[in-house]
C-alpha cells in the first residue's frame, strides 16, 4: 500500500484520486475489537474470523481505527454527491482565494443516456444521440456555453471584482479539488452506497478507484465487506414471511410471491426487488476493482496551470 502513496489515478476526463496517507491494518482492527491481547499470539485465521464476525453483526467501532486521506479532482456535481457523506473531513480548493481552472467535465456519447422512466433520479440505458453528428452538436453547444462563461469569469477578474463573486456563474461541470479524510467505518458506508448500480455513473467511477485502494490496504476486511455487505441482500419482515411459505411449498415461486406479496401489502416494485434478491447472485469477480495506470502530480499541475486563463478544454 505504501507504494501507492503519491500516485494519481485518473478518473473521467480530467479528474483523479490520489492516496496521500493511511493509518491502520486488518490486525489493528482486530486489536481494537479485542481491546487487549498479547501481540503475536493471534494467527491470520483468527484475524479473518473476527473481522468477518464484526462485519456480519455490524460491529463497526473497531473499523474507526483505520483512516485514509485522499486528494481528489472531481466535477462540482460529483463533489456535491460525495459531500453528502458528512462523516468525512475535507478541505476544498477555494474559488474565493484562487482562480478556478477552466476545466469542465464532458460526458462521452455513450454516457449521454435518457432519463429513467422508473427512477426519478436515475438514467436509462437508452442513448440520447443516434449518431456522432448529433453528439458533435451537443459538444459544440457545450463549448460555446462554457466559452461564454469562461470569458465572463475572466472579464470579472480583470475588473478586479472579488473572486468570490466572479465564480458564481461557473457551471457544475467545473472541476474542483479537495483533501478528503475519512475513517474506515464511514468509508465502507460510502462505498456500499456509491458502488451500487443505482448510484450516478460518474460518482461510481470515483468509488471504484477508492474501492481498489481499500482492497490493497485491508484485504481481509474487503473480503468480509464483499461477503456481508456488497454481495449480500437483506430481507424485510414481509419477505421473510414469503420465504417461509416458499420453503414449505412446492407451488410456483412467482405465483407465491405475487399472492403473498399482495397479502402482505408489498408494492409491485417491492415484489420485483424481492425476485431480484432471490434470482440475481452476483459473480464475486464483479467486486474485484482494478487501479488504472497512475499519473504523477506534475501532470495535473500542468493541466490546471495551462487551463487557468484560456478557453475551456
């Protein structure tokens, strides 16, 4: 893990996640849970067994022994989703003191999908643009819009207007930067939510890099986290009742779910989610996240410097 400190892993078009510091290990989690034991008297299997017990029974306080500090470059709209996890400490690049870089996130053609018909806050797989020409028009419109905003921002700076006012019309696609420190308990909660397929795609890209770091850092904890959180499902009281009926019955499973779902006042969506829990068993390899080829800090320093006063990239 120490060999990863200071490396910058690229995300999206101009973003990154960089490991700055970390504290704690699988053994330290065990030590916190046991409070007192003779160092060197426990085996790896003892550590693994205890961590799995902690994870399966949601005993989270020993996880707070471990902390990580990340340097991140990310679009403001992604930052606003991540900042909802208020259990982290952060210091963000300030547009009140510094000039904001003219770096903006642009989704790829494949990423430009339509609004989901069933999820008010999500996307559907259906593409917006049928051909490259339509996507090119979208890119051109975005460029013109951002060019106008960038020009206005620069003019305000040249007029010596306060930077805290110059920045107010910059778009949510603008890149910002922060240091993010969080303990393992709250980090795993973040990953459990933001690795989910329902999380916004751009935010998931950052979560996947962080997940890959945690895999390297705490392999026993990550294994237990996949088994008891990421790869697991929970059942409601009504679902447990239906499962009891299924176990004792030879009737068609879908008929049973439909019949007792209505009986126990489950909505159609809840019934469909219940079926997915039973049928969809994910492949463990799905949770094996890989780190991309890193870049050095100078790459991003030059990128930001080059785009500090010109037209948007």
